[in-house]
């Protein structure tokens, strides 16, 4: 590749250096766009790339060596840069890369004659330039250069540990044998995986997405803001990643194609009536029998999740930029629904297992999320409305004293079904006046028709099961704690219930939890904190541990039998929030979809917990988040390209240690025993116990086992799955150290 160094003396360059600034051709392309945007903003002119006034640019051309000049420079590329260039749109990598490519192509055409005239000069360039070209522009994606391998490895580490792009460049210069630009590495990754973002215009206030019925609109029908800015660009955009593209990529990998047969393999090997998986639920069985879906063994079942993060089975299709909540959620779902409808009909896909093409179908069978998120997805009224339950027809009771709607238990509250839902929607849509429509919305708790009705596999409201992570661990558990600790109501008189535990008792409970911190195994997650002092900061995992591990043994000590016996007091109806009512529907969700782990929100929360720390840009947080998400997805898909991934994700070599430090048996490869060690003589009782253990394991008589030497080596630590379990005899400081993996051996 031939590049030239230019001396530029525009307004920006002269501020930096009175003599001008030397820039290479690619950097100048982006530099020129910045100048155009500056002019457009300053003079309110609709300036495009082609009509920039040449008088702002003065240049002198000389040959330049890439080793002496940084090839890749983008004003919006570094995570930490906060450049406000007058463009309100988020800076998405795929858009920037497309613009860069267009600029490069135009400049290549402009400079064709120069290249022809300076062949001799071009030959003087370093070989590294040619190598860099080959690393980027190659016909065979499996023919990967050494410098590209180094670049991809470093980019993968960047995606994991989120260091800045400046750090990437510095690390590459110091440790790589051959330098390569971040731009080229990203572009190679994009072209190799084939995963490209699609962007949809949206309202600048996040009211709607200009898709579906709003596709041709030039202003928002809700807030009336215009769609485009003065330059004819969308003021705000929603990024989207294709589900179809990612499915097709995965089916091209033989190993992954076999994994995607899980649904079929599970069903043909199922020989009992237990509810072990989502495919044991009523909904899946109804879809296969009544709706004639999932006929091919390769058909895919989806569960969708929304939240306001196994990872390889998680496909994130879109991100709705904030900070405002969407007004018409249906419009943001349109690209996703259109893809799912296409998958319902079937798409031609290549199967690496059979080495032939087939018609792939995929169906969305459930959508999970917290109550506020599902309110938008289902297009229903708030959970604080009179008909706050999405599943049944219970009507709430308004408390004038507490200014809140409660849902005391009632007999014979019939569940809504799909046909009921359609009937209610038809009534609402047939209303002739706004007042009549508002009355019907309040009566049924439904605002209108959700876009999800377009999918054959979705059954309202059953396809939206109860998520126990939010219900049990982020609603019921905190509310019950408030009730037991006399903090449920603002009125202290109402909090004085027979089952309220005194403050002094809670102090004791909190201290017991705090003291147990060092002895609680990491298998149970976070160590227990003093619940009385730190309950406000509890996460779902900690509330789950409180319910399942600590609450019963700790509280039982401080409650009399009569306090946790059956209580039937209708005067306590003001504690029945909608979350308590939803407990009545948990069993129904399990019948429809199997165990709660198949559709709870823990996976989504972890994904969010992984992605949110990646955001460093305060000016463009959503683009920053999306760019990191796309990078994450591309590396996930790269794993299905065996010829490339073997260089980027090398297999872990088996560790080899001297036996006096680490001992591992071929029979138990997942276990390793670590030093310190000492010589030990087994007692007769221990020898007897070992014989009994081997007898049970190998199913032989104890008397058939020969005697073995009582002299053994005793190791101090056992390692399994990265966790260290220490023997009691090697623990040092029992006061300071957290003895969370100690066993008495």
C-alpha cells in the first residue's frame, strides 16, 4: 500500500502548530470530515464531503514511512475521548468504518494517477506496509498473517478487560513482533465473522423507532420532533444485530450444529414425566401437537428476555438507547419480529453435520423479564393499576389511607387466555371515543395489541411466565424482611404486628451472619452480610441465600410457634402488593415451562453486569456499550471458524508439575492435590474406612481388597474447577483468613 504524508494548514491544524500538521492520507479523510461538520455547525450550512471549500486546505506531498507515523487515527475511536463535534448521534464503530471505507475508496480513485507516476517511490516503502496490506485484504479468510494473529489476540484481551485503544496501540508497539493498526484488526474480525450492525432511525426522545408503520414518517407522532437534523442525518439511531446471520454462522460449524440438536436429543431420550426442562412444559407440547411446529430436528426454540447479561447461547439482537423510556415499544421490536416471522416460514441454511442445505425454522416460545419490562412488551397497564395482574382478572382495591392499590386474595379469579386477550383488544380498538377506550383499558388492563401477536408460537398471557429472580429475590424477600423488621409501613402503629421481630433480636441475627462470613463456602456465592445494617445493598443472589440458607434457622429462634402458624386476618389486606399475588401463578408457570431456571433473569443480569462496566464514554455511552457488545459477539462467532480460532483461542496445555508439589490421578483429571504435604501414617480406623469406600465404589467385597501400606503422603489443598479446598491442618491465621473452603482432614 502506498501512503503519503501531507502538511495541512486548516484552522484546526494551525491552532495545534503554527507551521501546520503532517498527516497521512487516511487520517486526513477523517480530519476533513471533522472540518465539514465544524463548518456545518458554525454556519448552519448543509455541507457534504464533496463541496468542502479547498481554500481551507494546503498540502505538500512527500513519501512517508508507516513505521515513523501512526497509520490509524480516529477522532471518535478511543474509549476515553469525549469529542463533541456537533453530531448528536452516537458514534457506532460500524458506521464509522463504513465512512472510512468510502473515504478510502474515493481517495484511492483520486490518487490513481499519482501512484502510477511514482512507482519508483512506492518501491522504497518498507515491506511492513505490504505485509499490513496482506494482513487486511486477503481473499481466503483462513490465510491469516502472523501480525493479524497478534492483533486479534490483543483485541480479544481488550474485549475481556476493557483497556483503552491507546493502551492497545502502546501494547502492540512494545510486545508485538510486527505492528498492525487496531482499525485493520477490527475490520478483519468483522469481515471474517460476517456480523454487521444494522441501524434504524428513532425518535431523539426515544418515543418510537422509524420502522414498520412509521418507516416513512419524518417526525415523531408522539412528541413531534423531527427525524433528521440539518444535515439530513437521523438524530438518533437504534443498532440491531441479525439473529438469522448468527444462526447460519453457527450451523456452519460441525460441533455447534450438533449442540443445536439438544432439543431433539432431549425429547427422544426422555422417558419419564418429570419437569426437567422447558421442553417438558405444556406450552412446548401444545406447539408441537396443536400448532404443528418443531417438526424438523434442527428447528430452534428461543426464549427472549428484556431488562432495563450459558453466554454462548445468548444472542443480543438490539439495544434501545436511553435515557428516556420508549413510548411505543412495538416499533422497536419490529426488526426482531420481522426476523422471527421469516424464521417461522423457514430460511435456507447449511448444516455442517450433513454437509447439505436445509430449511431452518426457529420459534420464540417465551419472553421473560421483570414486571415493568413485560408491561411494555405486552402493551398492558402498569402493575400498580386496578388490573395489574397480566395472568388473571383479579381487580385491585384502592387504599385511601396508603394511596396504593392492593390485591387481597379472592376466590374464583379466572385466568385470561389467548382468545380472551384478542376479544379484549378488539373491544378496545372498536371504541369510538377516547373516553370509551380509557374505560375499556382500565377494565381489562390492556392498552392495545402487542406486536408479538404476529408470532404463531406466542400464547398470551401464558408465554410470559413468572421470573422468580425478580419475584422471589428482589420483591418478596425484601418485603417480608420489612414486615418482620417492622419497616413495611410508614405508620409505626401498623408495623406493630405480632410477628415483627425486635431491633435487639435483629442485632443478634446480623452479628451471627457477620461472624459466619469467614466460614461460608464460595459455593453459596457472596459471603453473608449483616442483614439488619446492609439490606438496602442486597442483590438478588444475597436475598436468595437469605431465603434458602439463613432465614429459617435464624428467625425461628426469635419467633413463637403461634407467630408462624397459619394466619387469616382480612384486616391485613394492605400488605398484599401485586408481587404477593403473583405467587399464586408460579405453579402455573412451572407447568407451562418447566423448572424456573429455564426462564429466570439471572443470565440476563450477569450479561448486564458484564457489559455495563465496559462503558467508559460519558458523551456516547450507548454507542460505547454497543461497540463492546458487537466485539463480544464477533469473538463468540469467531470460535466457530476453526481455521482462525485455533490461532486466537489456543487449547490449554495440560499442566505438568513435580509430584511433591501437585499430584493428579488419571482417574480423576478434574482434581489436583497441592502442597504443602507431609508423610502420614493411617490409623486402623482410617484404613478400614478406605477399604469400605473402595468396596462401594468398585462394587466388590471388602475382604477381596488387599491390605495396603498405612504410610501415605498427606497434601494440604485440593483444587477442583479453579476452587481451592484447604485442609484444616494447613490453615494459618484463623482470625484474619477467610476459611471458606476448609475441611477437617
